[in-house]
């Protein structure tokens, strides 16, 4: 059964803004399904995964386009880099917006083609896997999470929904079918990722070591990224660890969040934090094989934080918003705020707690943001496992994860 996606309305909006729209994102998040379901009655569709169509496009791109009607969806376009120039020639001959939609999973190759041929002509969207809002059917409007006062009943969990089962299983659309085996899905996913994306992006001589790198990063999700620490543990070069992290970022596997500081100075950490976008993959790589093991295990806090952050990031991706507006705070005194979400010159602090009952001292570090020149502190949230939202102070509210 098709699940309506928040990004559909954002795609429609982008089609009115640019001649070409690029939808990228990790493998199997549902890019092709969304475009076929949402645009299939208006757009022709081709995929460069088809060997015959790929050969046609490589041998004579002009003829390839002459044989097709517009508007057109081209899936996995990075497989034929020469198409980018042909797309440029086509859209330059027309004033019509929304002529071509491109999709692909390999951001490095896609961005190379875009920067060389389509700069100024294209709108870019990164699509995530399913969000909680999509699972409960709350997709009425493009949504970017900004903390605000939440009314009871705004967004409720579906009946019989077990949050930790969902966190453990992951957010990929295919896994919403309970008949799909969890470990088998992720085993095949990682194998396909290593054999296709990683091999095409970089020359990895030892795929086993790259897998170990992925697992090491998964074990450090929601923590400061220390390239030297991982490099020493795996006996690889420090630069290699940083390069491999960039590959995980480009593939939509992880997101690196930078520390917030109005001015670069010695008082604030400059080390970023790493977050996996899908907690199901984290559990697979670190071998937490059941929801109960995860819920009661030593990593539960980090995985819960990863899940909440991923939901925040999904809200920004689905709305086509700038993910560079999502930060964290940590200073030399080790005072931390899990997330700082920027809205212009307003900073919204967010703390993440695994418990259901939190007290107002959970927000004690929010005051660290006071006194920053040209910024003001907005409404704040403590995201937790509460069943209903409740105020801790006039400007801070404890909210369930459903409020995201």
C-alpha cells in the first residue's frame, strides 16, 4: 500500500520554480515510487538502470530525447553523465518550468553533472525514508520542525504502535511490511551499497574494512566524530577515515551536524557530531537484533537521540529547507544542547531525553544561548517519551516524539 509522502507538495512547488528538479537520497527511500505515484499521470518515465535505455542514451543522447515526450522523469541519471549536457540544451530552448525530473542515489556524481551543466536551472531535493508524520498520515502541508507550543491531540500515535519496534526496524518503506525479515533486508541493503555505490564512488580495496568503518560509525552515532579514534581502531589513515565519512554523507547514510557558534572562537568546540539517518541500519550494524535488547541496552539513549534527530532532519528535507539550520551546542565547560534549530536570527533549543517524565532542569543549558549578539532565544522543546505535551516553563515544553 502506498503511503503518501510529505515531499510530494514540495516537489510540486519546486516544479514551478525551476526547469529541472533533482530528487536525490539514499537507496530504497522511495524516490521512484513517489515520482511514479505522484507524477506518473503527467510525466513520461525512463530509468538508466535499464541496459537498453542506458545504451541508447550513451550512444545518441539527442535521439534518445527525440523519442520521448515532455515532461519526463529520468531515474538513476548518474549512470549516464552525458545526459546532463543534453538536458541543459533541452531546457535552454524552452521557457517552461518543470520540464524534467532527475533522480539518483549517488550525490557526488549527480552534483558533478549539475555543477557543470545545470547550475541556475535546477532545484534540488534530498528525500529521506518515511517519517512518523507520514506513518500517521499527517502530510497536509510541507513541514519544517520548529519548536512551538503543542496542543494535545495535534498529532497522536496510531493505535498499538510500539515506538521501539519502529526505531529498531527502521524507516525504509519496504520494512513497513511486517512479512519482510529485518536482518535479511539490511544485510542485502549493505551488500548492495558496498557493491554498487561504494565501488563506483571510491576505489576501496578492502570492502571488509569499509564495512568495519560503517559499523564503527554506527557505534558512535549521536556522538562527536573523532576521525583519529576510528582510524586508530581500524588501522587506517586519518585522512581515509574523513574521506570515507564523506562517502557515507554523500550516500545519505549519515548526516554530520556542526556546532553552533556566532563567531569562531576558542570557547566552543569545532568537532561535529555524526548521526545515522536510519536507526534500523544502526541496530543492524551494531548487532542489537531485537527491540527489547535495544530498549534495555547500553546504547538506548544514543539510538533514541539519533531517531529524534533523524525525524528533525527528515522534516527539513521534506520541506526543501536548509539542513544547515540544524546545529548542536557544546562549549569548553562541556555544557551541551542537543539541537539548536535556527530560524533567521531566532535560535530554538531542543534537548532529547529518553524518559517519559522530565523536569525543568532538563532545560538548564538553554541559557547558554543568552547574550549572543544579534540572536534571540525562541521557544524550546524537551523531546521525550511523554504521552502528552506539558509546559516546564513559559517558554519550554516537554513534548512526545510525535510533535516533531
